[in-house]
């Protein structure tokens, strides 16, 4: 396993594995015994960066919290401490069971941030959240209120690093500028959907009619090049099995990849996979990890065996020619 540092403040920065484990379905679609086995295998392989959110599980008819609760039970049963960094998110938890974050989200007010962070700490069984993200934008609450509320938790020692997910780039920059002007800690980790295939970001998204704000765009990559101290975490890097299932990739939920550039990129990916003796999934993950703008892929798994394929990608070194082949495909 390889590692990298996220954060800049010596008091809060952490060294994490270059591959993060997502736990979205732990405690719901993935049962407890299987979830524990996956977590155990990840840590055994040197993994130290686990991702969850306070709304995970809401699609079963609850308000979420299932994944955090399972992680809390796993931590206690295994005696896991500060050696494993657990990131969680708030702001997208439905206000009532049976509703959705798209039309009934808790938002990012000072009250919600404080109360939801406390509930996450309780479910996870920790005194401090290692990394706390603003899960989605809140267009109603003043951005300054959100910035100040997150910073207050850092000052109190109940949160370490701050991050943002699924925000327009300009909103991230404005929030960071507000924090810097006030001498407050700001967002240091960003989490967006990112993979080798290029998505059309002009299509209406789940959160905005103006486009897919949760998907990495050229604008965001340019921002990350200009701000190399920011860490980038890429979720859904394997497109939920889309690289190994043409039917899956052709599904309606992947409409953003229905354009002439996709077959060309897939052909380049398969060529490099054959040349390297790796799977296409492993090549995608290695491409992200070693990119000019390095990405920490956030992978899911429904079994330890499935996780093993992703873990092997951390040690896959693409040659300069292989990377050039992948980058040149249009």
C-alpha cells in the first residue's frame, strides 16, 4: 500500500492510504458479517482511509445513519483507534424518513452542522471526526454561516479536517476565501465523481439543472492544479461495474457517457490492460492514483475478493507510454 498526506496544518493533517474504502451500503445491502470481513481485509492490506456519510441508508426508508452505526460497531469490536481515518459527510440527510436529500435535505446551517456532527460522532464512537465534508451545497443558508460553523468544530477539537463534495468550483473557492479572510480553517479535501471515462457535464444533474456539479470537470481540474495543497477523492471510479459490463454502462443512469469519445477511451483502456497484465478496473485506479492531479480513488466492495482486485491497483505502476496512450485517447 502507498500513502499520501491530506491537509496542511500539522495539528490536523493525516497520512492516508492512496485507496479509500467506501461504505455506502454497509449495514443495509451489505450485511454486517460481510461488511466486517471487507473492513478487516482492507485494514490488513494497509488501508487507512474509510468513507461514510450520515445519510447512507436513507433509501431503505430511514433518515440514514446505518453505515456510521456499523462502522462504530466494527471499531469497537476490533479495537480500532486513530490509525484509521474515517471521513463522514453531513448536509444531505433527509429531514424525514421516506424523503430524499434532493428535496428535503437537512442543509448546512450552523445548527444542523453542530447537531449532525455530534450524532455522527456518537454513531461512530469517536471524540473527533477525522474529516468532515459538506455533502451537498445549501443554496439557502449564507455561505459565511456554513464556513464559521465548520471552523468552530475544528477550533473545539471535535473535527480535524474539512472537505466539500458535490459543490460548484466557484462555491468551493468562495468558501475557502471567506475562511482565509477570517483566519479560519477551510475546505482541504474535495470529493467528486471521477473516473477514466469522460462524462458530459452539460447534462442536467441530480442537484442542478445547470449541469452535473458532482462530476469532475475541466474547471475543477484547473482549480486543483492551481491549488496543489488540496486533496482530491474520486468516488464511483469504477462506474458501479460499468467497465466490465457493457449493459451496465449503457444503462440510463450513465447517460453522460453516451458520446463518441467513450468507445475510443474504452479501446485505449483495454489495450493498456492487455499490455500490463492487469484488469481494466486496476488500470483505471492506477491511472487516477498516478495522474498529474493525483486522485485518491474511493472504491466500494461487496466482498473481500472484489476488494482484493482494487487493492492490487495501489501497486500497479503504469509506464510513461501506457499513461500516454490513455491520456491521448479522445
